[in-house]
């Protein structure tokens, strides 16, 4: 069994192998040949992509592996290891992983390997038991899969468990207790509304307080667009933005987009999180979203906001890592 660099000429075979197990044994969504090549193989100025192939003596492709590195980051991301069923339990997956780790470490000085949502190569997955409802990023290893134990047996440790939540929106309604909370906000000069740059201020300060550069980039970049961007829902206090959720729009799949939700540290006693989130769900339903998906850490208190709105956990993932000893 030879482990070699995956040639572009083998991309169609690799895509076929991926699709053979996608949406069945693997929860990942199937990919067209062109999408597979674009996602895993095509060069990216900011990402070093590494693909390896396992070939039998007759030259047939029986397995492949993908990993990558963000330029300037000392972490090697493992995207997946896949071996065709007839060739499993022969040590091929372990060999692919070892060769992939070596290739990543040779490409850039690394401190660890990780399997988590920071990987710039995102795998879209299908929510079990739904008519193809998907989520655009697998935030780790599916703990119900054989891959989970494979990586544990090869030195990868659990870092954080992530739960994926799902809710079809057809019957969503803001619950009476949450609506009562929204109605009572005026007693504190607070309200939930859409952000208007002519009326509201303090967005940058809000994101500084929240401490998320990702949220800041997504939301501030959105409202800075020439067309005004997609609507952003905020909690405001006398015009000052003290909480956010959004931007809101419907993706081609029918999924209601969700970037995040946050409330300024000085305003976390008014129930703004539940008020913001339920308003988001209702707003997405109103513009045609069929469902929502999201994920959060096992111990993140935000889970209670999602569950209070009717969301159910449909998949648990493990963010895993392996520290490189040199």
C-alpha cells in the first residue's frame, strides 16, 4: 500500500470515494467533483492544503486524507481520514494519519494538531432525520462515528464537546413568557429593534466588550456594506447598542443564518439573550427560513437560551487535539 500526494488527476476518484459514504455512514453532505476540488485541492493564498492518497498495488484509490494550515498559525488542522470499507482494519487509516501529520509539520512549524471548527476547510453536514437540512460546518468529530475512537486511539484528546441544535421554523412562535419579557424592557429604557446607523451607536464598543473578533468582523463588516447590509437585531438602551444577534438572511438551503448572539456585560440581568434570540427566530421565519441550526459548547450557558426557544440537540461533536512533542 502506497501513501502518496493526491494528484489533481485523482480528484474525481477521491470525490467518488467521499460521496460513497457521505450522507450515510458519514453525515457530511455529498459534493460535486468541482466543489470537491475547490474545497480540498485548489490553492488558497491563506491556507496550505495537504491531500494524501492511499493506493493499492493495482493503482486504485482506496483511501485519502486531508489537512490544512492557516498561514501564520502554528496549528495543523485534520479535516478527515477516509478508507474504503474493504480495505479497513489493515492499518491504512493510521498510516494516512501519520503521513498527514508529518506533512503538516514539514509545511510549517506547528505546536499541535486539531480537529475543530477553526479549520478553514468546512464540511457541510446533514441533520439526521430531516429532508436534507444542512449545517455549513462540522465543529469537530462526530462522537457517534467510528472516527471518534480512531482519533482517541491515535493520541487525540477531547478538548471541548460541541452540541448541534436544530429547529424547524414552520410552527415557531415567541413564547408568552419571552414576549412578556420583551414588553417589560421599556421599563428600563430598553428595547429590541433593528440596527439603524442614524439612530444607534456603540456597536464597536459592544463587540470590544464581548471580546469576539469573529463577531466583530462579521457584523461590523455587514453594516459597513454600501447597501447597508443585512438586518441586524440589537438590544438598545437610549440608542446605545447593548446586545446583538444576526445578520439575518436565508441561505439557499432554506437555513436561517446564525452568526451569534451577545449581550454587553453591564446588561445581562434583563433577559436580553432570550428576547434577542426569539426575535431572531421569528424574523427569520417571517422572511422565509424553513429551519435553523447552530452549535455551542457543552457547558456554554447559551444552550439554555436555545432550548428555551424549542431547539433540540441532534448531534454531539468533540473538538480534539494532539500536542506535538519535540
